[in-house]
C-alpha cells in the first residue's frame, strides 16, 4: 500500500512515523515534508494547498491513500477533490471542516445544540464589536473567526487591550482574511485539556487525553504560539469527566454535524476547559492537533492504517483501539524570536546523541536536510518526545535529550508538564 501524507510539520512527522510502522505499507510519501520526515518518506515538492498537483502525483505514483493533516487544505476542500478524482482520502470534507475554519460557525453550532461553551457574540462590523466590548466584564477573549496558525486568540485584560485586538484583526488585518469576522467571548477559568478523537460520523472513539502549552514563555507568559509542548495523559481528565464529555459534548457534536448535513469523518479535536460548572468547549479542530499528536500517537498500540480504514469505511465500531499505559511528554525547541521574526538556516547538532534511546522520539517540525546535516527552516524546529512510567520520568527524559541538542538561539520552555 502506498500512502501520501500532506503537510510539513511535527504533526506530519508523527503521522508518517506511525504509518511507516504498518505491516501493510509498501511506501510512504509526504508533500512537502521536511528534513526529518525524509528519513521515513519520499518528500514531494508540492505545496499543501496545491490540490491539482496532489491529485496528479497520486495518479502518477499509484498512491492508494492520502492523509490530509493540516487545517488549510481541509478548509479548501482537498478531501472533496480527492474523492472526485476517485482517490481514497482521510480527513473531513470542506463542509465538515467548517467546524474549525469558522469559529462563529462552531460557536453557533454549540449554541443551537446546547453544547457547553463560553458565552459569545460574533461580529463582522468593527464598530459594533467596539461598542460591545465597552459593556463587558474583563478579561475577555477576542478570536479571529478563521484559521490563523493557532495564533488568532488574544486574551484581553482591559477594554483598551480588547479595542487594540479588534482593530488589529478587523482593520489592520493582523491575521489576513481570518480576522474579517471576530468572535468575542467570556474568559473561562479552569484546567485546559485536549481530547482528540476518531470518528466515522456514527461512532466516536476518544484518544487518550493530552495538555498543551500554547504561550511562548515559561509560566504561560507571552503570545500564543502553535504550541510549545504537550504531555499525555492529563491528570485532570478523570473517568468521571470523560463520561460527562462523551454524553454532553462528544456525541452531541457528532449528532449536531449530522443534522446540519456536515457529517464529520476523520479526527475531531476537542479543546476543553474543566470549569467549576463542568467541562466546556474552547475550540474544535478538524484534524490531529500539534503538538498533541506527538504525545498521543506514540501511545497508540494499533496499526494507524487499520483505524484510518475503519473511519473511511464507517466501521469504526468494529475496531478495538488500545493505548500504552506509559506517559509521554514533548518539548518544542523553537527558533529565537518565534512566534515573531526568527532566523533560518542554522545548523542543528546533537541529534545523533539520542538517536538510539528507545524512549526518545525526535519529531522534526521546521528542518531541512542538506547531505547528512540538518538545518533550521521554521519557527518551531523540533519536538523532543519522551516516554516514561509516569509524567515525571517522561519529563526528565525529554529535558535530558533537549540538553544534548543544539542550534544557535534555540528557545524552549522549561516548564512543560510542570503542573
């Protein structure tokens, strides 16, 4: 079986790594891939939004399955186009991916079907948005409606900060067209938990829980990023909480999407917050999360292709998904200056020093390979994932590995998993 994975980050490296272990795989391709992914897959020089070129490559190389991992190609309907071309694809359609690509759609869906979330209003008129924030209790949260690489959420402690956020998004186009509409919602307090789930539109099977660290600096300081690290499982996601989530959030969301004529098949990510009133939804993602995938997939015992096939063929209820009891933790090594301006082309050393440690997996996010050497090519460069008997052991192993890897200006948080 020949498989093509779309994307170039740490999430895609984790997916390629897991798929390459399948007994059924003959060859793995990745478009466009990165330096680390090239160890497991043939990287194709095709952009993630070039659907026409993807379809052409699939036909030329007789690719049997395409896994569409990032949000943007899902939002533009790559799965729809692959299906039209008779190519088997894993991921939601454009219609279903709207649950992530439009926050206002997602919030209105939750409101309509009684799925617990923060109180909110959505605005396409900037003056109305600015008037609304005059009468809010602070802090509040201002979100760009569309996709913004995980950075389109701003927590505002004052009206002045909220005004600045609204104006920068709607008038200043800080996040491009993603900020033409903004969602303004109440600020919720509690423990945040990520639960990714497999669903075929009828059955939903949650994966093991995870927690990520979005802010760039220790102590959850600084701007939001695509994620600076994650760990699994979350000690705050108890069996009791999981049952509440299944009954009040997970199944109702799948049923709501079906009723809206937007059946969701693929990986649905629930960004949750456990409040005093119970768990609520902060956001949905229409795909594997990053960096949560880097701590969740190493714990999956199943052949990932078996699960993917069951989702596509709508027989997920026939699969018994099993997870390793080990804990996992991932530390992101980023370029100095990320998530703002940063340098590229910096040589990475020390990777060989941890290569033979079975409990350490290095997922490349922003790297390129030149000969046998690796160089930085993005903001988030590497995800250092470690497995351990518990979170403490996984954390110690991960940071020990991080200490052996170097590139100029490497930045990472030192409190991942410090809860």
